[in-house]
C-alpha cells in the first residue's frame, strides 16, 4: 500500500513559507543556532514531513473505503496488524501501533486494502487513540452497514514514554464494538482469539 503519502496536506503546502518561518522561530526559542549547518534545511524538512504525517486532513476518511461490493458472505472478516503512525493532539508527540478490524458483513464488503487506507486516513492527523478506535468503528458501521464491527487499537505513546512519567514499553489498548459484537461475548471472544493466532 502506498499509504497516505499520496494525500498531502495542502494546507501545509499553501502555507509553506509561514510554516518554515515558525519552525525556524521555535528552533531559536529553544536555544538553537538556526544558522548551524545541520539546521539550515530543517524548517523545509519539517514542513515536508507535516505535509505527509498530517495527510489525513486531505481526505474524508469515509472516502478511503472506496467502492464497496455486494457479497453475501456473512461470517467474520478480520484484517489485523495494520501498522499506523499518528500524532498526539495534546503534545504533538508521535504514537504508533497496530489496528485490528473485524466485521460481519450484511451484504456489502470493502476491499481489504481499503481497511488499511481507512486506518491511515483516520490516524494521519492530530489524534487521540480513543477517537481513532471509535472513528474507525463508526465509519465502517455507517458505510458498510454490517451486522457488527469490532476494532482494537494498540498504541505506544511517546508523550508517555519519552517525557512525563517516562514509562517506556507501556502500551495502550482501546476497543470499540458495534452491532452484534456489543451483545455477544462469544463473538468478541472469537475476534480476540483470532488476533492471537
């Protein structure tokens, strides 16, 4: 999957000079010499990085699912270990991990790669893990109208590992359930057991 590098944040592109100026000013404010060789091109590099890591703003996440297909498969579909990278909206520090998506179709399916694109569209912006989990579940529920959806997201947050309490290696796990998953502990257990395989 090419990823959302295909989608660049055009707000950053349009405001390139301003973003570069402000990055340079922040470097000065933290005590750096912006004329130092290693920092000369840093504002431009940071701006290009922002175009990419905030590429999720360039697309409505619902559109990431693309075309859906009529298919009478009504058993559990899981795509697991979808790696994501995001930025914490509280500290603008990176967090990353894996998303696991399961759904029970009710006549419509999405291309499997589109589920990974959905994760990218939701995570490539300032976020919190709880919202990522709910948004993925809600979008799948809204677009595919499945019998049930379950999403589990694991994340390692640098705002917790590299600063503050400094608990390196700690992981946060969030889940969201919709439809049949909500009322069936057996379905939730099946999903979770298949994640472990």
